[in-house]
C-alpha cells in the first residue's frame, strides 16, 4: 500500500520498534494527525482472549470524561410514558413498533446508537438482521437495554462508548479527536484502559493485553507500553 507524502513524513516521527509510555504516545499521535479535517484518535487493543468462548468475551461501555468529540444520534425504542421521557432526555428519534418497517423496508439508519426498554426487545428482535451486523443492536451489558432511558440517553450524549471484541479478538474504540488537548486524550485513554482492565475474563489463561496501538484516522500507528496494564 502506497502512502502519501504527509503520512510518510508523519511516520518518520514514530519509532515502530518502541512501545511508548501513554503520554508520549498520545503526544506523537497528535503530532502525526496532519489531515485537513479533525481526525479521530482511536485505540486498538489486541487481547489474548478467544471470543469464540462465551466466558472469554469482553463487552461493556464506559463514559469518556471528555466525550468523543462526535455528535451522537440516539434512537430510543419504547412505549407509553417512556417515549416522552426519552424525548425530554434529548433523544434524537423516539418511537415504537412503527419504526420496524421504516428500518427494515426503507433502510432508515440515521442514528448511531439504539436504546430500547426491555418490554420492547421482542419488537427490536425483529430488526436483528439489520441492526446486528452494524453493531447497533441494544444490549443490557452496554446499558442500552434499560427502563432508565434518561440515564442511557444522558450517558451516550456525554461520551459513552461501547467496547467489544471483534472476530480477531481486538477491541477498536475512539478516544477523542486530534483537536483535543493531550490532557483530555490522556484522561479518556485512562478511563478506557481502566474499564478494559476490569473487564478481564476470569477464565483467561495467559497474557490479557498483547498490544495497544494508538492511531489517528490518517496517521501511522503508535505502540503503547502494556506493562502498567
């Protein structure tokens, strides 16, 4: 894969054989984010888990202290007085059963997170084939299946992100934007790593965190020292 001039220049700043301390890695990632738009800073964590085993799955959510820098559109699927509650909490879209054909047949997906009340999961289940592959299916572990829709919407708007293993047993999550200060990114990174460390499956034998890489949307990856985790 041929990289552009900017990437090549940025890559020269990063020593690929070094695993940097978190603060230094964050500083480098900010320096190498040179695109004309505000790049997203992401963390990629390679774990020693085997996600094929239910007792080695990692899934959860964490509220980043400084948010993600992205405006998140929240859809709440509920009924009765929970609809008004969701609207009052600031949900972007609110509805019930009538949303099924809109999502299923019309392909409407103008939202980033779906929150549902437990009594609507039968309805939401019918959307599994559409929402599942896009990672939009509400899940109790992520706090998106709940009767407390106010808290769910507030947390998501405040910068709550979900983390889980992909098929390669890697966790990919955003921790902010290149325009964030190093301090903001460090606080977000620490909050994420704290949550990931606590999520270590008790069934896991051997090394939990094999590698941590920080990267911006268009920049090179920067390895982070895993020793303290």
